[in-house]
C-alpha cells in the first residue's frame, strides 16, 4: 500500500505546475536539467573564482583594502549588505571579496576597463556555440569584427546569466522556436547583435573559457 501511495505522488504539488510546464510536464526533462546544472557547476565556480582573484590582484596593486576604501556607491552598498548579513563590521578583505556577488565583480571589471587584463579570448569563435552566432557586428553598414573587449563583455554577460539561471534551478535546456528553427534562450546583445549558447554547447562553452586561463583545470572534472 505504501509503494502504491508513493507512486501516486502529485509532482505538480511538489514542484508546481508552472515549473513543470516549462518542461512540457515531463519530470525526466526536469531532472535532465538539474543533472546538467550539477555537471557544469564546478566549471562555473572555477571561472567565478578566477575572475574574482584576477580582479583583486589588479585592484590590490593600488590599495590592499580597496573594498573597504571604495567610494563606488555600488561597492559601498555591497559592503554594507555583506556586513548586515554577517552581522559583522570587522571582516577581512578576503572575507568581503569572497562574499561579493559575481555581478559586482563583472561590474568592477567593466568599470575599471580591465577586460583585456582579465581575459584573452580573441580566439573564441562564437559560432562554436550556436550556428546563428556571428563574430562581427555592423557599423555604418560595414562589418566590424568583435575585438577582445567586445568578446569579454559578451562572455561575462553570458556567464552571469548562466550562473543566475543555474543556481535558481531554471530550465537552461529550453530553446526558442522561430520559423521552425530553434535558437538559444541563453543570450546577450552587444552592438545590436545577439550572441547565444545552445543548451547542448553550454559545457563546451565553459570548458573553452577555462582553457583561456589554464587548460590543466579541465583534468579535474
């Protein structure tokens, strides 16, 4: 009787109809998505740690306590929020650093114009992650290739989007259908050009980013 009762568990009650509807009410697809999130989480974490520390190394050249001493309103707000959560106003620099959001880290990279210092992604080909992608944009009706700064901006935006959606257990396998073709939902826009990552290429995308820092990291996954 107990087994029969368990088999009648209503997944809609446990996961919600709204959530399951994004998987066409298929619980297997829901778990396929969670498995992918689990698979890519170590790679997202690796990239976030690298970005955090590269930024810190650069900003610490001028001030070892740049978080505490920052006049940037966004960083001051982030610092205050961390202190409120931790109920502690005497945190070390590295305690602050480890608690700052990825969004704040990306903001600081762009605000301090450190894209070229943080990443060298000139050899990244966005077509590897979806056939609809381009490596150029149009300006005055002329093709202009994305430079490293453009590519870093695209990558950081995609990474932040992917991290947030993954860690809120959203459906990262979902695509958008238009005129019979499927396009990524994980996208960003720069210079009026959309760049996306096909769900089946998410793992490849993260691996390629890690390779730009040190390919050896991939041996540990």
